[in-house]
C-alpha cells in the first residue's frame, strides 16, 4: 500500500478508502469491502459497464487493494450545469437498475460518486456496490432526492439555480426546503410524490427507526425497479429552458468552427506552440477557444459563471464536439472553495490540478470593474498557477468596460486599472512571449 494519506473525499466510508498515488488511484478495502468487490466483479454488470465507459475500471493489485485509472480533472455537482446533473442522475438510476438485476444494490446515491470525462458521466465509486439483502428497500432514495432530483426540479420548474444550494449544503436540498421552493408546482412530475409527501413524512418522523421498519416490511426488488423507472421518467420530463441570460446571446456555438480573425489566430499560435497536459479557459462563454485548444491539450476545462452558456456548451460538446473539454459553472470572482470536514473533503478549484496554460480572454474588465477586484490581485492569481497565460487587456475606454462602469463613480474603480499599471504588474511576474494590438485591446502571451 502506498504511504500517501487517504484522499479526504473518501474518509467517511470505513470499507473503502482511496489514495491518489502519482498517475494511479489505489483503493484499500476492508474484509467486507473485498467481499462486496468480488460480488460486483463476478456479476455481468462490471464487464459491461466498464466496457461502455460508464463505470470506472478496477484491477485487483493485492489482497486488499484495487487500482483505478486517474480522472483527468475533478469536478463537483455545484459546478455542473443542469444538463450535466441530469445525465449523472440518469446514470445513477441506470446503474441501480442493472445492479438490482444482479442481486446487487448501491448503498448510496450521491453525485459525488460521478465524474465527467469531457461530457461523459463516469461512476467512480466501486465501493458503493454491495449484495442486495432479502427484503431490503432502496436506502439511497432520500439521498437521491436531495442531491439529484430536488436540484433538478427547483431549477427546471422554479428557475432557481441549484449550484449555490449544493455548494451551501453537501447533503443537498431538504424535502422541507424543496417544498417551499416548489409549492406552486404541485402538478409538475415528481413534485407531489417525491417532494410534498416526503416533506410531510419528515414532519411525522421523530425517533422511529425508519430503515428497520422499511426492511421489516419486506420489500421485493421489483418495487425498487418500479420506483427507479418512475424516477427516470420524472427526470427525463424535467427540462430547463430559460429565455436567455446576460451572456447566452453574446456568441453562439453554431459558428465556432468558422470563427476566424487576428484574435483567434493569436490564441491558436500560443496554444499550438506545444502540447499541454491541462489548459483552463476562464470566461469560456460558448467555448470557441476551448474547442480550438482541444487538439493541443490532454484536458481543457472551460469555465464560465453563466450556467446557461455552459449548459449550451455541454450539449454542443455532447452532440459531437471534442471529448477532452470539460465545461463547468464557475464564478471566477468567487471560485469553489474547500468544503466539508475541515474544508478538505471537496477541494478548492486550484488544488485539483494547476494548468499549464490559462486563457483569460475578454474577462479582466469583468473582474476589476464588475467584481471590484484589484488588477494586482488578478495578475497575482494568474501567476500563482505557475503556467503560461494568454491574457487580453481590455482598456477602461472599451465599450464593454464602459458598460460595466455605468453605475460606478470613477473613484469606485481600482486605480491600478490602467495599461501602464497592467504592463508593470505583468512585468513583475511574467515574461512577455508575444503581444498584439487588437482594436484598442491588447493580447499578451505570458510565461
């Protein structure tokens, strides 16, 4: 067994603990955990699902240790757009139904057991499978509702973004909170059965051992399958189709393959100078530059704070785009922090992999003028990543910068937001590899 400490995201399960050791993942199993693994390995589910890429592969290395391939970049459900969470929910249900057919079950139902390889959902928690006990109900139903179903319902039916709710509570949305958010949507699929009745049951339960009561009731596995299929229909019918957002019309994925011009050419030269392991596109919008960079990087992470544009990008990529682009909803002025026990269970954005190249195109004015961040802080943050940067300077006189400053007095904008200060800050932390003037803006390639 490796001497590396267990990953903090796995420490709650005493039967299955994970260590990331270089380019591989090691999973140490208890005696019970090994028995569960053997039951999964000997089932028809394991080879079928690993072959189609929806279940992570596993190889037994020693008496108590498995090895898994490394996920290129870790993400969390509070960074996913609606369509990504929906795909993860459907995979969870499909795997559970497959498991039931093999007299197995999944002991939990959390989206933290799913990662995305580009737009493909991958179930990563081998330790979640175990044999189904006779008469046992689906004990993960409540967790599935709180972390999958309710977030989809409140966004799809009420237009409330689920990302802040999941980031605020790693246990998800409670039945009572979901009831309040969906009180006027009782006729929508899933709301009455899975939200209102659950909330009512919550109020009536005190110290009763509900788990034992359900088990003693003698559930047949056909009941679980029927519930899974019902939930699948609810989720398939739940859609999120807002009229638009601030930036959803700024550019369109339908023409990304034909966009050309000096900016694209400058970025393409910088990106194509050498192959990168990890590239970040910050403020990615429709993903034009992420897609352009994809042939030159092992992994591209496209981040934008607008859920709708990232949802559009996810669907565009899923319909035939490059498979190494991961679209995430990230507010750059307030990126994902460390969460959970001691802030270690869910890693902050920067601790999941430092980029070899970062694109910050047409974003700096949003950070300095829109979010009131000093330019010095932005440059320092970019430099702290340790890689190269393609940076677009947007002057205060730019029409978009002026629009952001409409309701601000001149003294309310940080004094370092000038070209002179920008060049000085860049010079302190970077070497300029390339520079190009572009209609008042300036493109820099920095290292």
